[in-house]
C-alpha cells in the first residue's frame, strides 16, 4: 500500500510543482494546494498505514497511531488559512492591475505613464492610496469613498491625456472638493 | 481525565517548571487580538508600546533566570514532556526572545511616531503583535511540529504586513514571498511527518535522545538535510533567498526594520537548534553545505549592495550578507565559532533595525528613497554620525561591535581544526572580500547622501522630522553602540550560550528530566466504556503522543 501511496504523492506533488510554475496566479494557488495534499498523504504514509485499526481505545487492538492524523488536521487548517490569504492577494492584484497573470506584478506595467495605479479592472474597489501625512486623519467616511471612486472614474476618462496631467487634475479636483 | 496541576507562577529557580517561557507568547497573542477592537489611534499605540515594554521586561527576566544554566520548561496543558507541547527557554532561546522584544520595541515606537491612516485602519499594530507572537513562539517552543505552527503564525502575519496597503510593488513582492514560503513550509511539514515516522516523537529533546540512541543514520542525515533546506530558505541563503531583497524594501519602514532584524534570524536560530541540539550525529554534511551556502550568500549580498541606489534596497542586501556570515559561522562548527556567530547575530539584529529606521527618516526628510541627495552632512550632522556608526558596524571596522564579531568569526575559522579546512578558508576569504565590498557600498551612501554640496538647482526642501520621530532610531543606534561599549559582558553572555549549546544534554535533561522517558500505560479506570485494555497502544518504536494542542 505504501508503494501506491508513494506514487499518488509523487503525482500530486508533480502536478503541484507544474502548476506552480505557471504564470497564471490562480494556477499557482491550485498548485500549492496540490502540493499540500501530497504532503498530507506523505505524513499519513510516514506515520504508518494500517487497515482496520482505528485509533479508538474502545475497540480491541491493534491501533493506528493517531498523531499523524492530528498533524495533518493542523496542516489542513493552516493550509486553508494561507490559501484564503493567497486568494485575497490574487484578487487584490487583479483589481489593481487588471490581469490574472504574474505579469500583473511586472515592473513593465508600473511604467504605464498615464496611470500610476495601472488599469483598474474593478473601479468599485479602488486601491487605497497611502497618504503621506504627518498628522493622523480619521478613517475615510462615505463621502471620501465616493471621491475615491469618482477619482478612478476620472482617471479612466483622462487615460489618454499625456503624462501626469490626469493625476494632477484629479488631485486638484479632490483638493477643491475637500475645501 | 486527571486535573492538571495548577500552573506554577512561583519564581522559577531551582525547579525548571515555570510558566515564564509562555509569557511573551501569550502576551503578544492576547494583545494582538485586543488591538483589533475598535480603539482610537492613541489607545492602540499606547497599548502596543506598553505591552512591548512589558514583553521586553519578561524577556529580560527569561535571560536572567536562564543565566545560570537553568533550562526552564513549561508543559502546555500540563501534558507531560515528550507527549504534549513544551515551551523551553534555555540561554539561546531567552536571548533570542530578548532581541525580538527589543527590535519590536523600536518598530512599535517608530510606527507610533509616523501615523499611517490606511495601514492602521487595517490593524498594523495588531499584526505586529501577532508577528511577534509567532517569532517568540518559534524561539521558545521545544517541539518540532509546534515550530512549524509558530512559523506559520509568524509568516501569516508577515504576509499580511507585506501586502498591507496594496501598492503594486507590495503585491508583486508579497506574492513571491508568500509562494516561496508556502513551498518551504510544505517541505517543513512533510519533514516533520517523516521524522515522526522514523523517531516516533516530535519533542526536540526527545528527538535528540532518540537520534543519539539510533546512532549515525542515513535517514536522520537525510531528514536533517531537508530541515537545512527549509531553514536555509527561511533565512534567505543564497540560491533560496531571492525573495528577500525585493520584499523588505516594499514593506513600510518600521515593518521592514523588524523583518530585516528578526525574521531571517528565526531561520538561523532553527538551524542552530537543529544541528546543535537535535541532530548532532553527523555534523559534517550540514557543515559542508552551510560553508558553501554561507560563502555564496556573503558574496551575493555584497555584490547586490553595490548594485543598488536606494536606501532600503541597499540595506536589504546587507541583511543577506549578514545571514551569509552567520551560516559561515555555523559551518565552522566549533563552540568558539558558535560564540562568534551569536555575537555577530546580536550585533546584526540591532544594527539592521537601527539602519532601517535611519533610512526611514532619511526618506521621510528628503522625500525620495534614493541616496543621491548630497550635502546632508551640513543639515543633519547627528544623522551622519548615526549613519557612520551603523555603516562601520555593518562593514566590520573598529571600534564597533561589528568588528569584534567579524574578527572573532575569522579567528574561529583559523583556529578550527576540521576536515573542512579548505572550505573554511574559502569562507574566510569571501567574508573578508565581502566586508571590503560592504565598506565600499557604505561609503557610496556616505558620498551620495551626506558628503558634498547639493547642486544649486537641485536644492532639496527638507521636511521636518520631529525629535519624537527620530527617537527610535537614536535609541536603536544607542544599542548598536552598546554592543561595542559592553562587548565584554556581551561576549561573556554569548560564550555561555555557546557553552550550553555544546552540551545538548543540558537541554535534554532540562526538558525530560534525568530519568528515561516512561510510556504511560493505557488509561483504564476513568473510561467506563473501555474497562480494560492491553497495553499494546504503543508499538515498540513509536510513542503515542497524548494530544497535540496548537495555538
């Protein structure tokens, strides 16, 4: 049985590594999941495979060692959390850059002169600008969120204008409205 | 079920059971959760600073209580030592815990002085405490699988901190960082499972005992090499460390200071623990690998230093170089070399933290992340003095602690008589060469930022940086200066740590006691459904662990 498991683990990890090498972010996430499945099976195998021997003291012996299962359970929980976090990062990247591709992160896109934030695929979730403020400001109210949305709309409108002006105009507008 | 003994809060000595090792972890974890409550900014920063001060006191108490060689251990949930999880503080763990608390203090003070609305709204302070909880747990745990859990707590907090703010650079570097670390973690958890399959335990002290009973074994060597790969990637050794120089400049300054100072050192700590405490049977394989990796890392980092023109990118490569030095020190393998490595690690933690904070206020004042500003010596002489201290420490010139550390490392390399002498000489050569290159890179910053006069048309408008905002940097620089001024006591401390590590029996008997481990009989009386049982619960080679409880 160990031999079969070894092959299954090899296939899972192999598939995982193959997907990990992809440029598409979601495939990378799926690849990592495959790797963690393979790893979980590896722990189970290393802890000893035995049939018809539940780790229950109410049953007669033999027992299988329950600890590897506890380890796997912990690993699954942690893997779930990290996968969720990675997917959140992927969604954020998609919103900021408009790609589901590692190229979304690429330095070449950062050079897009008309739009320092890249092409926003989802204008209802603009990426927050990090204010370089010395003084602490309260959290943005609904008005401010409206402004942020309006700004990304304006940015789309002015996308074809030459270097930097769209940004300046929107900034001025925001400042005026703030005043 | 037996009622666990009441947790002893009495003073640790002379018994070794003490709740003290759990204190920094629980404190940080609890504060992290507390900080997620909707508090005002003032309350959050005051709470963070207060708790971090308390954590520093607790860590100092740990260092003090372990100073005479006592190994404090705390059994979580009162499950006896090899079966449940233990938190252990020997001299090394306690010292690393103190370094963590001190770096966290600088980071929290700096974050409190520089408001950052968006990141604080998304729980910057809470994440910093959770990160510290993970780091403290990594240093203080005495269980291999719990080390993995601690790594994950630490890494999940660091992932969140890396991408917090969602700038494009952060997302790019954060994604690389997360994927790289997830792969390494998968390897770590697989290795844990296989080590359990081979040795039947995950308690570090018990692992050490069983590995010694087993004698030199190819399996143990293979698994310890797997651990070596994992920890080398966590500590950014050369072929596995490409994520580091991009990630650390992308995160906010204060967070970068903590990352640079502590996170790579967690990997180094785990390497020390693996090869000085757990698997001491065949040291040559690990030492060969570490010498080669260390030499390559030093040179890679040094060349990276020269290639960069931005403050924090330069400093990130300095972190890479320092990790190379530590790997080299571990590769030499003598107690003297370990002593020098620990001294170097102390200096490196403090100076990295200080230099990142200096970079932060320099960037804040000039409004650019580049070093090509010129003429800051006139405007900010204090910063120039602080930079010189930090630069000399990183480059390793007298009269700084960096010089003492590197001198001790090289001396230990020459003094070592091991079959790896050619590799050690190679390491010494690259250590000296990379020190020279680091000096050149530091002088580059000096020339670019402080020296000369700014061109008339490029006169920089300096933004004000208040004394409160400079204070964390000055405090950190003071600790850097202290490593030179108090080099004697510090050296004594690190050599005592190294002496304790040279004798793993102290750790083992501190955790397991002096009697051999008893496998308890199967429970009988309490469980009405299971009146009597054969004691076949434990196959000969595998001890059942009663329960794992994880944070």
